[in-house]
């Protein structure tokens, strides 16, 4: 719930940007374009309730130009790790298993209280909507079909004038102060009896044209969304303000559409009819209806729009459409910041009641690196953590993610434990070990990027995202590139790495045991005495410098299993091989690896 409130703060900024764009380009955009530009708001209001959007305009542009060169994509890829220790002979880029982070987060007390308040507000808004529906039902049950032959003939002419073939029934009622149209699938127009008896037919024609324009613009459906968002964002004054502005712009756009039908010569008559109605028209009492009425300030804005109306030229329309497209693309490209999933990227907090957690001082091992170490004793259900703040910080997994990529590929039968060979695509990569056919074991050993990117390509982003959500992998966020796990959108904390490895080790996500075993075999590094070490390194390389080093894995013996994750960060020389050396020194001094 806290993330939802943070999303609302950013939502207010987006609303301000959108309102500013409407104001600054008000002379270029027609009334209808300004109204339709508000439809972007519906997208923004939905974003906090969906996973982070993968679309990013800068990323799409960069991806487009990168397709011209097969080598360019490797400019900032992680470098192959150097050997971990002289003890090992095959450690050029280790892979780890134990995937699947099971999120054990529980809402805080404050979050639970806020969620309860939010639900209470929605409930109150729902009561108002139910009351509105009941009033509308009462109106429909008491209203009578239009029987005035002259007005019926006038209405038929209005339908023909607007090219509407559907027969939308018209009813009269004494319980409605203003004309209104209701319904989405079965629309109806309601006219107050006093308008039929007290106003000239020319004025009624304008009313009917206005209501029919609401039907053509599908404003009934729009009104449904407005009411839903009013309920969901009842606490956000920025949203209420902009929804109020949408309703005003809806009427102005409808007026403009009527004027386009009538022609500029009818502006004075249409405006005069609106002024004559201004004293008696008011808001309709129903949330699900749209009509001619409104407050006096709204009427003033509408009349000023009518008075200044000029038919737009083709050139002005073209400029307006181009401007709307540019504004839409720019704002949509920034929308991931609104997502509650995006807000999950920076940090992770476990439930302290799940396991025993203690902190340890290992600063002498990390020297000048900003780092963390997480160790989990499976038998004792005990975590030991160095630098907890860093342990809960989400960062790119780099090559440590490859064991999960392999696992997903096995589950989808892209590769199998017995046949995991993927042919080399004959692109020349920066490392000789990559320029050949590879199996799962050899690709893990050499950390062959193209091997796992090939698996990802066959999986597709939708399937990958589904698996990430299933196993609760970090922030579960992937962009449209093939390197989302390399200093890009996908992020995970060291604590989550260990939690996920534990779930992987115990196969709590109920994957095929043979697939789990295949991935475990591919990250087995060495057996020393009674202990077997499994692990995978990862190096984040940015602008030619190793800035992010990982080593994750576990040590297994007949009595116990210890799962670990080490991460180091620096402006340079922070590699997976360095992280692995620190890890082995730690484990040896702790008596776990000897």
C-alpha cells in the first residue's frame, strides 16, 4: 500500500505535465484533441495496478540502432571471470543453481491500516454509485416514451443529420432537471417535460444534437471509467481535479462536434440556446449519465469556446495529431515509474519472523568494496548477514541469473537434460570459448551469453515474465532487450538470491526434479573431502569497468547444506572472481569449507 501511495505522488506529477501540455498547446490542439489527450490519463491510472511496463522510448530507439551491428550488443556485456582459485581448473565463469525467490513479505501495520482505509473509501463510493443506479432505475420506470409527433420528427432528422442508424429511444420525465443520455449497450435519451412544452423546436434540435454527439463519442463508456477511477483514487485530489476537467472538456468537445455539424454560421444561435438554458440546466443526479447541464463556470467556458469557434484547417489538424502523438509517446515511455512493481526495484525486506537472522562483521574481508555476504544454515534455519542494508538492496543479477534461464528453458523443453546442445550462430563473440556449439554444462562453465539469450528468445518475454512472477524473482521486471539481466531492468537482492537458491535446492516450486538436477549438475564446481561446492559468478561491466561482482551458491555435505550469496560493488575491479575468492576465504575461516 505504501508503494501505491508513492505511485500516486508520481501520478500527480504526470497529471501536472499533461495539464501543462494541454495549456501550452491550447491554440494548436482542437477541443476534441484536448479532450482525447486526457485519455492518456486512463493509461496512467491503470499502471499502478499492473506489472511494470516494459516499453521505454529511449530503450526502443537504442535497440533499433543496435540491430545494425551484431557486435555492438556486446560492448558492455559482463566480462568472463578469471579463475577463482588455483585449487580449481574449470572456473572461467561459474553458474549457480537454487532459483526461485519466494517472497515472504507481509504488509506492515501502517500498510494494513492504509489498505483498510482505502477499501473503506471504495466502499463508501460504491454506496453512492448504488444510490445513483437506484435513482436511474426509478427514472427509467417512471419515464414515458416521447409522444410529441413534431419533436419525434425533429429527432429522426437529427439522427439522419449525424448519420446514426441505430434507433435510440427518447423518453420524457418530470423528475430530471436537465437532458441526459444514459446506458452503454442500450442507450436512452431523457428529456425534461418542461423543455418539450416551454422551448422552441430550434432550441430542442440543438439539445438533441448535443445528446447524440455524446452517443457518437461513446461518452457513456467513458463515464463508467470515470466512476471506477473516482472510487479507486477517492483520496487523491489531483485525480479528482483532472476527472472534473475531463467532464468539462467532454462537454466542450461535444459542443465543438455539434458546431462542426451545423457550421460556423450557427455558432451564435447555438450559444444563445445554451445561455437561455443556463439558468435552468444543472448537473444530472446520476453518475452514469451525461448531458447538456453543468455549473455556471462550466457554462461560461463552453460559451466562450462556442464564441471563438473556427473550423480547423487540414494543416492545423495535421499539426494537432502530430503533437498528440509526440506527447503520448513521451509520457507513455515514462510510465513505468508509476508501477507498484517498479517501486519494488530498489529494496527488499524479509519477514523477520520467518527465520533466525543475525548480523556479523566481515568488513576486513571486503576491504574497499561496498559489499554484503548472506549465509543460510538450512538445518538451523539461521541467516548470518554482513551489511544488512546492502543485503536487501536490489541490483542486477548479471550472470547469476543464467541458472534460472536454463531452468525455464528445461521446463519449456527448449533444451532437455539429455540434449541441451545449441549450435553456435557463427557470430564472432569477444571470447574464443563462446565461438562454438555449447551444451548446458559448457555454457554454464564459460558463461556463454548467446546460449542463454537463445533460450530467452525461444521462451519469449511473456513466458519469462510469467516464470519470474511464479518464482518471485526480485523485482520481476524485464525490458524488451535480450540483456535485461545485465545491469538493466531485472534486479534482485543478495538476501533474495539466497532465499531463491533455497527454494531451488528444495524445489518448492514443484518443477521437474530432473530439470532441477540438470541445473545443479551444471553449476557443480568441486568436491573436497565431504563437501561439494556449487556456485555461479556474475560480473557487471559498465563502460569497460567491472562494477558489480556476484558469487552465489551452496556447500552440501551429508550433514547440512549452507547457501550463500556474496556481492561486491566498486567503480572498478568488482568482478565475480573477486567475489568468489572473498567467499571461499570467509567459508574457510568459518569452518564450512575446508
